[in-house]
């Protein structure tokens, strides 16, 4: 009965949030001045859906599927927000799909990735992989990623890894199993990114997507077939929906990481409170209160508890970091010079605090810092 009550409560909260309609991915060809275009490459363990405007549903497939999607962001876009298309999409005010095509083989996906990298100058040929979380429709993941790519002004090639979430509160167990089943597919995607010739590969995971991500990275670590350490960019784990004890055991496989993981936490995260309840009152990493414990495992903790959220769950605060990318890059540059105290606030974005920044890089390093994931401009 307690579980049912929690589900009803969360469903009511979710009902207040805006979600894309069933035809949110219908192609819009109308051109308007002032829009900004983004090419999103997709690797997916979802089932293809023949219905117009859907593209992928929430069912699982045993192998990877690929796609290329051209997105448009309106000139009226506000940082941190996703302007889903309405019944009559208007590219002057809505994010819209310009073109969407499936790719049938890993070779076609890699070809697209190499072509996008080749358009960047040497020194900026990075890949940014985003792994979404629980209760996420394909269209939601795509639009959220487009928002982050646009807000950050990143030059990295955006690659969306989308696993088979059904996009429903009641499907928590199904989504958990889908995330677990997607580990090998994400490992394959990460290896394709490294094989593309990218100078750096960065990863941002959200919520349950962290379970997929950390497991895939752990598999790579123990596989005997490592990826090039010098090409590993930043690994950002936002609101991780992972049992703290499980997370500790996972990180021990990495010994001392080549670079620390960035772990974004918020102690008022209502979605993680629900996960905590379902898991028998075991704390989730994304709401964990012991920064020193995580720092000792090789993490930099980014505490957003005091940041006002744009969603009712306080679960999507990470997306607001994209617009603060220049400030974050500046802070990381200071850390490389040994000039950042522990627990200091981030100027310009009220309420954020860092812990463990002193381990980011040796204090003798004075070169400019890489971005927090690829959400910051290359310096």
C-alpha cells in the first residue's frame, strides 16, 4: 500500500509537468530566421516505431539501432528550458525536428560521426555522449539534449544514447531492467566513439542512466581491452539513481580514476527519495549527504541542493548547468592552478558548491581546463 501511495503521489506530480505529444518528432520544414541548428547522432537499444512522429518506442531490442536527427532551436529559446512543439509546431517559438533518418549499421553511424568531427578544427574534435534516465520518452531525451547542446555553445559532437525506458512512473522495475540490459550496447557506443578519431570522449549521464553508464565503464575497465586514457574527457554523473553501497563497489574497480568523476547531487531530489523508498531506505548517490565519502573514492561532488529547480521533482537541475558552462570552465581552470578552496560557491549560479576540486588535477598544472563534460566551450 505504501508503494501504491508513493506512485500515486509521483504520478500526480508528473501530471503537472509538460511532456511532448505523441507526434513530437514530426518533421517541420518551415524556415524562419534566427533559428539555430544542431545535428544529434543517436545510438539506441529501443525498438523502432513506424508511427509518424514517434521514431522509437519504449520496448527493447537486442542490438543497437542508429539515427541522425537535425534539430532546430527557436530564437526565443530560454536557457534551461525545453520548448516542445505544440499541436501546430512553429519553429519561431518551438524546438522542432528538421530531418530524421535511421542508420542501419555501426559503420554508417561511425561515418556520420567522423563527418561531424571533421567539421571541427583540430583541438575541438570532441564527442559528448548523453545517457538519459528513468521515465524518459525518446522525444524527451532528444529535446533535452538539444537544449543542453544549445545552451552550452559546445563544439563537441552530440551523441544521444537512448535505452528502452517506457516513460511511465509505474514502469520503474521495467526501466531498471532495461537499463541493465543496455550495458553492453552503451559499451559498444563508447568504443565506436573512441574509434571515430575523436580527440576526447565526454559522457554525461542522468538518474538511472548512471547505472547504465557506470556499469558500461566498469565492463570496459575489467575487459582487458581498455580505451585510450588520454582520450577520456570528463565523466559527469547527474542525480545518480544508484545505491550508495553499489556505487562504492563499482568505483573500487577503477582504483584511482585517471580523472575524477563529477557527481551532481541535490538533497531535495524527490524522484530519488522515491527510489530510496523503493530500495528499502538505502540512500541513492544523487541525494547522498557525505561529500567526503564520495571524494575519497575519487569523485568531485557538485552540490545543487540550494539551486532552484525548473521541475517539480528537483531532479533535472543538471540541465541548468549548461548555461553556466563558461563559469564552470573558469572554476576548473582555477582548480588546475590550485586556487579553489573546497566547498566554495560557483559565482554567477547561486547555490552551487563543489567538494573535492583539489584532486581535479595536480596543482602544478597551469594549462586551461577542459569543460565539465562537453557542456562547456573548448578552451
